[in-house]
C-alpha cells in the first residue's frame, strides 16, 4: 500500500481557484487526484503574489529509472506558469518555454512549484517558474512566453 502524497499548503499559502477556462478538472497535468502519474495542488503566496503549489511525481511519470521524465517536469512548469497568468486575469496559451533541467527528480517526490509574471507587453506575458525540492534546491526552472487570446477564442476552441 502506498502512502498518499501530502499536497497540503505551507502555512503562509492560501488555496486558489484555477479558472474553469483553464480546464480545471480537465487538465493534462492535474486532472486526476488519484493518478499514479502526477498530482498537483495550487495555492497563492500572498507575500510576493506568486502562484505556488505542490506536485507529486508518481511511478507513471517515470523516464530514467526511478526518476521523473523530463516531459512530465516540463508539463508541470507549463501548467503552473500558464495558471499564474490565468489567475492574474490573463487568458493565455504558451508560445515558448525555455526549460533548464538542473538535477534528476526521484519518483515519489513532492516538489514545490513557484511561478511569477515577470512582465506584460501588449499580448505577451513573460513568466518564470521553478520546481524545487524540500531543501529549496531546483530540479528545473523555466522561462515562458505566453500570449493572451480573447475569451471568445477560448470558447470557440472548446466548441461552445
């Protein structure tokens, strides 16, 4: 029997609602709270306005033996940075992700997620995200360029 990962917030974090338009409940990354691949919970960190969270990388996320696949880590970074934009009322899609993998992430790890908006220039929203160990050392970090789209575009994409 496996132990349930602790994805509860740190003491200074508050739960944040991910907008339905972002696919809350349909997300490729955090859709299934019982997945053997990835489980993610998001929170806000009021002290600096960052979107933070905890992500568990289970056996279904395996790449190198006993470690998370780089694509699973990149997907989590894509989602946390995109969600950071959506929570700040910027409906976006990713245009570019520049990911730096710093060290292997062992399966079973509950990692800390952080994402911030660096700048907004017209439709371009630049972000930075990190996947950290409990010791604060990064497993990976990324810079993202996201582009805002009108709400009606998302509605048409969803078939509504």
